[in-house]
C-alpha cells in the first residue's frame, strides 16, 4: 500500500502530473466562472439600467460585457494551464487591429448607432431631415443602419456613421410647432383691413393654440407687393392640416374682400428700327442691335 501511494505522489510531482492538476483547476475555474458570468448578466437584465436604456443599445451593451468577461475567463484558465498570457494578448491584439482595419466603415456605423441609441436625437416614428438626404419617418434604428420611410412610401437606408456626424432636423420631436405663413397683396390694399381679414381667418381655426396668441402683421414691402406674415402655434400632428386649411381659407377671404393678389408679369415694349433711342437724347449709348431694340420692364409679386 505504501508503494502505491508513493507511486501516485511521484506521478503528480512529475511534469505530466502537474499539467493534469493545472488542467483540472483550469476546467474548474472555467465552469465556476461561466456560472458567475451568467448570474451577472441575469442581474444586469433585471436592473433599472435595462429599463432606462433603449432595447437595442442594452442588448449590445450586455453582449459586450458578456464577451469581455468570457475573454478574461479564458485567459485566466489558459494562464493556469501554463500558456503565456503575453503571447495570447499579443495575438488577440493583432487580430483586433486586422479586423479594425478591414471593417473601418462598419465600426464607424457601429459607433454611430450606439450614439443614436444612447443619446436619442430621434426615435422611431419621428420625421427627420438629414443633410443632403431626403427626409422621412424613422421606421427602424439598428446598430449599423437607420431606415426611413418617405411620404411617397419609399424606403431609405442610412448608415449610422454618416447620420450621427452630420446636421439633421427633427420635425416631430417637440409636441408643438410654430406655423409661419406669408401672403402678398397689392400696394393699393388697406393695411388694417388686410390684418383684420387675416385675423378673422385665424380665429376660425380650432386647432391653433390661443397661447401664445396668433398674429398677422405687415412683414415687408416687396418689389410690387405688400407681404404679410401670420404666426401661430399648433400641435405637431396638426401642422399640415392647419397649413392647408389656412391657405385655402385665406385665398377665399382675400377674394371676398376684393384684395388684388399680385403675380409675376413682364411688359415688353418693341421699338421699331430707326426710332429714337435713349442714346439720341444724350444718355449713355445702348448696345447695338441688328433688327430692333427691345426694352423690358418687369414687376413681380409673391402669391401663395
């Protein structure tokens, strides 16, 4: 019996025996570590952080933590067996650099997607207008791409890297918007009467907010028209219905009040060959013309 235990002691004291012991310890560490990682991820899924973060962002965040912990666990087990940790880290670093260079665009989109999901400059259902791209309603936000649906039912897929690094307008993030509209009338129109007619149209709009109070004032005197501006507030969902209703009703009200609505026009006066020109009256000579000299005077006005 003593010889048996002595042989076992000699076996485990040998290099092969030490390797088996290290391997057993490494396997035990892997099993226990794997169980602990699952327990940590389960606690993370039940935490308040999972409820505050966007679902896609939290899924990515949870996956990143899981991969990091598992890599650390495998490196620990490998070092217990006797594999040099420095060699493994150097190998992983080289692989990471190669993958990073090969996937520069994808990594940029990944980082942009995380920024969008964490800071939420827009959400699904918002109408946005990215720079240099047609606007649309956000239908889906993934880690790499954002999908928009245009008003004519076309799908636009935008890389998150570009979307997060360029200016972008969000038309529906706020609950209410200011409605600015301009209307032109002739110079012979009475200013106070125009304001009164516009105010009556505004007062008939039930969807407009009364605070801040809507108003209509003369904005500027154009080349051939008085330009009035109306400002009012409404719910974001009612913006376009208010816009079209006011446009139609304002035209009807202007017609009923007899206002002249100017429109672009051009008067052309033909001068026969040989007729006196401005040059014959002492003015600066005009460019020579072979057949006839034409002078044009134009007047333009804005009409909505």
